C-alpha cells in the first residue's frame, strides 16, 4: 500500500524516495553488520546503546519500540483489510471488520503462546517476494512512459516527506546484531547476508514502485490496493482472491512478530521499574506477558478506533511508527560512533549512516512529536525510578535472552 501513499505525497517522484532510501540504507546495513562482527552480543542494539550511553538511553530506545506498536499494528491490519474488501467487493465497513479480525488474531495468538517459527517466517517472506515479483511481471506490458509526467507535481522537497513514511519498509537492519554470535563465520557470512538482503529488497521494491507508477499512472495515488490492481491487469478477476488470501496471511505474519516482541519488552521494562510494575508478569522464557500484551492490545484498539473514525489517518500512524523505528536505528548507530575504533573505515561508515538516519527523522514532520514525547516520558520514568532508590536491574532494555531479541531477528527475515 505504501507505493500509493508515497505517490500521494510526491507523485511519480516518489520513486526517488525509494531509491534514495535504498542507497542510504546501504551504509546503515553494513554499519550494523560491522558492529556485530566486531562486538557480537545477543543483546544487540540495546547492549550497544547501554555500553555507549548508559541505562537511561537504553530505556528510551525501549520506549520507542514498545509504543510504536499501537501505531504500526492497526495500520498493518488495515492494509490487509483493504485487500480482503477489494476481493469480496465490500466497502469501508468490510475493510474495518477484516482489519479488526487480523488485529485481534495477532494479539490472541500471542495470548495463547503461539509463535511464528523461523521456517514459517521464511516461507511467508518467500511468498511475499514471489507475489510482488509476479505482480510486476504480469503488469509490465501495460506500462506507459506518459504516466511519469508530471514527475514532481508537489516539488522535489516532497520526496523527503515520502522517504520518512517509507522507512516503515526499511526498518529492521539492526536485527542482525542479535544474531551475530550464531553465524559459523561472521566475518564472511554477515557481509554476504547483508549484500543479499540489499539486492533482494532493492530489486523488488524499485521494480514494484516503477511498475505501479508506469501502469497505474495518476490512479496510483488514490489506490488502496495497488498490488491487486497490478495483478488484475494480467490475470483479470482471478487476481482478487489471490491477493486477498495473500494479504491476510502475510499481514498476520509480521503483526504476530511485532506484537510478540513488544509485549515481552514491555514486561522487561516494567521489571526494570520504568513501566508500571503490574506489566512485569511473564518475563521468563516461554511465559506469556499477559498484562503487557493486554495493555498493548488496548492501546492498539484505541488507535484503530481513532483511525476508523477519521481522527487519525493511516499516513500519520505509519509516519509515527516509522519515526520511532528511525530513532531506534539512529540510537544504535550513534552507539557505534562511540564504541567502534576511531578513524577506521567502519567508524566513518557509522557516522555517515547515523547522519542519514537523522536526516530521515527530520523529514518526519509532525510525526516527530511521537518519538520526542516518548523520549521525554522514558527519561521521566527513569528519573522517578532513581528517586525511589531502585536502580534498573537489566543490562539492556532488549535483554539477550528475551523474546524481543528473537522476534526482532525474525522480522528482519522478510521485507517489511
């Protein structure tokens, strides 16, 4: 759905935002790979932040991830709902019902302890890539060069605004930091994995966006199901049920993963005293963090209702979640500037990557208030904890053996 949202912001020039993010994410990806190679630790980005800036900074990073979910989860579910409604011919009510069911499934599956295995997650990723590649292939004969004119109807400055929204599709590079110790040969395999990811994501994303602009033209900006429309060009009516089933399954996968990781993280933050103590239940391996999960569910439901009633737009929800993820990524890269050996190629690469993330963050606009507010809230919570004389107990907000570490790693196994 994001090709259509980006086209609303920047027109055909939105393809520049995708390309620039891909280029800019190259130093980001290799910076995390290098940090992981030099300092392998299952705690990953949170361990880096704690070592570089202390516990307070790690708590801020934890808040940014935990409270990003109530924005990102409803938007993700609505995307699946749009495709289901398109397939069965329903309107706005059908979209909301389908989205509500997907959202509920993500939380209920975690409530009973169901996890998406790494093999199933890999299968979902392969299906997603195959579907997108197939959509591009069948629609390619209908491409028209005239659909790229006018190229930048809202000016080139709008490309930056589109890029800030699109980081929702580029988050996850930091997840490799949790898995560095699991590689047989980190020196070789981390670089290979990073190059492979960049190539797959680059080809699929740029190919899909170029096809959307070239085939759908001005209609792209108003589309809620661009992939379905691409498939319909080549397959006709048969495309609708295919995309509906794929949307439901593929939307549930990442939603389940994000909720699992965040709910466990919330329990750990509570055990550290920076969230209400009642949320601390279920921090152990295999345990269900029921209270933290319930709080996330309530916040996600409120966000969903606000979006359904038009108080919040999907663009704002995605923008808020993207701003939080961008800030977490910038945190990790800033830690690399402190931890890596100075004046080495890796150190300079981390500086470039951190600067890129800060630029993307600046273009977040009003959504920037969300991570800023969460940062202030985290610092206040940490200060209250210290005043009570009970220092935080964990080494990092995403502890090495916690569900967030494993789930963050899992979500990097597919394009967002």
